[in-house]
């Protein structure tokens, strides 16, 4: 199972991960990102990790 780690202190709330994730795992919540989808649907493409300008997301297999 995949683990998605989000450094909330580093997250700027830009929403890039929301727009980038091909399976729609992310949502904005109070100007910060939240994983709201089923992590089992993550295809481990790491698009969110690569796109995050602040490096706040880490996808761990």
C-alpha cells in the first residue's frame, strides 16, 4: 500500500497537486491540501510529488 505524506508546514495551498493527480486523490481544505480519495487508487505516478513547488508531498511505496 502506498503512503502519501504531506508536510502541512511546507504546503502553500497552491492546489497544483489537486490539478495534477490523475486519479483525483486530493482536495483543498482550509487553504491546505488533504488526501480525500482512496489511497488504494494511487497509481504511484508521483506527478503530485514532482509538481509540488514547495516539496510538501512525498509518495512512499
